[in-house]
C-alpha cells in the first residue's frame, strides 16, 4: 500500500506529536508513525491494557502533560499508525511494517524524524545477569504494569536521571534502598552556573527539590562520586559492588563496597536513536553529555543530508535535552514545514515561533549547566574485564575483541571478525563500548570512530517482512 502525505512524522513522543499537530493545524496532510501500541513515547507512556485509571493526578504532572499532547493529536485529522516499524527510507519513500497490515510505503514532501533515545548501556562484570536493568525498563514495569522488579533495588547512575528516576520509583512503591551518583558533589562554580540559567526553569528546579525530599523522607542514602563495578549472583543478581571514582570516573582500588541486592537499576543517561539519520547520511557532531553523536541541524530542525527530501530532526533522538526542549523543537519544525509548503506566511511563522524559541533557549541553557555538573567521563568505558561479555546478543567477550582492535579502528571490521554487533539489538548495546575500546587502544578520541555501517532494516523484524516482493532489491538479496 502506498500512502501520500504532505508530511510524515516518525516517532510518537513529545517532539513528534508537537511537530505533527502543529503542521496539521495549518491544513497539511500529516501522518505519524510509531512502533509503540500507544502514542506518548517513553516519558508519556500510558498504562498497559487491563488497567483502569481512576486518579490521573496520582501519576504526576508528566502524565498530565502527555495527556494534553495526546488529546491534541487525537482531535486532529492526522493519520495515525501505531505498532508500525520503519524498515528503511529509500527513493523518497518510508517503508514500514505492521504485524497485521504488512508492508506499507509512505511518500511525502517533508519528513520529521523524532526517534527518541534509549538508556545508555554500561558494560561491567555481571551486567548481563537477570535483575540488572536500565532505568527505563524498571520505570516501564513499575509505572505501566504496577510491578516491582525486586524487593531490594540498588540504583546506580548519574545526572538528573539518578535523582529523578530513583525518587519516582520510590513514589510508585518500588523498594529502592540506596542511590549512587558517579559525578562529584557540584562545586560552587557549577551551582552558580545552574542558578544563572534558572529563568524559565523553576518547574524543573522544584521537581529536583521534591525528588530529593522523597529520598530523604524514605531514608534512602544518596552518595556522590561512586560507580558500579560489578554485579554477582547465581542465576540472577544477588550482590553489587561499587567504588569511589577519580576525576575521570575510574574506580579507586580499596574503596569497593559490596551490598546485597536483588535488582540493580542503571540510570547513566541516554543514547540518541540515530539509525535513520545514519541511513540518510545526515551530518553529525559529538557531545558525550548529550549522548555522543548528535545530528547537525539548523534552528528549525532542518538537517544536512544527501537525500532530496526535506528532513527535520527533533527531540532526544538528535541529542538528549529533555521533553520540554523536545516539544519546543517539534513546534518549530511544524511551523517551518507549514511555511515551506505554502500554508503559513513567513511573517506569521516568525511571530508564532517567538515563544517556542524563547522556551527552547531557556531549557537548553539549563540543560547545558546541568551537563557541566554531571559530565560523563571516560572511566565509564573502562569497567569491563577480559572475561566480561561486551556483545550480549552474540556472547562475545572483551578478550575475543581485543586481538581484532589491535589492527583496526573500524567497528564494522570488529563486527565482521568477532560477530560483536551482529545480534538482535543491532549493536545498540555494544557499539559505543567497542568504539571506546578502540579509542583507548589507539589513543584517539571516541568521536573519531566511524559508525557501524547502517543497513536495512533499522529495527529487528520478521524475515518475511523484508522478503516482501514489493521491496525486493538486489542490494538486499542475492539470487
């Protein structure tokens, strides 16, 4: 099936919804595609099927913000496609797969990609044990399924995530007993920098105070300058080891503490989901504090790409800055597209964009100040030992990768020789760790390590979907 629209939006989180709703409000034919069952993304995800919501206010202001955005989307004339996976983008067409409807092609005049981000994987001995989970996974269990993953949860992480997620889990009833933060306690200079950018961000500052109060009221210790180094257990995690770190987050010998725990929750930030941007040969910058490689774009979200399509990049999938910034980015992109396609005058576009630009500037200033307080250091990539599994999909250990990286700086070569990165996650869990291992070995910056070669399909899908006759091409299949 081929579907034509003025605008196609990939991603149903705050950025994608804002872009789609804004563009549709000016009469454009818009379609929005998301792989989840419901819209809202990770931060605004709804309760699972079978749950009745009697008191929405009990789920907090994020749920209410999400409800307003989703209602705006539902009340529009936008064509909505849930449970739909984007396989590839080629010949100006977006090719998708649905479990029931099969392959569908979308044609458009402009494309917004708002893929969001995923939890930063941290590789250390025992990180593949059952019971070691990312913060997003634990939040999904607790928030949408009302299930606690354990009875004694240890939270290890860094940045606002360590404070916010641990407090949210406690509020939802999850038994978090300790939190460690890898960054040092903020210096007076960094605190002053944060205060200087507080304008327009009092709501976020208030949230931080409430999160800290939640931990204090539940007598949950919060320790700075420590990192997780090991998880141990028979069949599942039973104990965790953490240590004090130096300025580069390298564990300091002799400072290790072992504590019993049946769940280890990891919240070390996020990586942007930039697979589609790589497939389209977009330009990238590098900023470790925003998740590493970030998409280059102008102030409206328009990217530099070899594609003839007008491709816009919005939200955390372009570099992690938070949901408020993501929504503002989506609004600006929607306005620019409406102007580009002739539905909105340039003067009106600029007038309507002023408040969104102001909010985006204030949110980003605040985020930059926070990033300076909680800079991610290279020690996070030095926790693995020789027998540590690096690629969990293919069970490839560090000692099997080491001989390969002696002679290459290319993660695709490492993949070919060791199978690391060849599994179901398509290197999302191991590619950055392998790149860091190469950078350390060859004494170069991790930003100099090229991506693994992007390939279709960009997300795992049944082989029958990509073997569909409508997308059969010689570059994918050899007869």
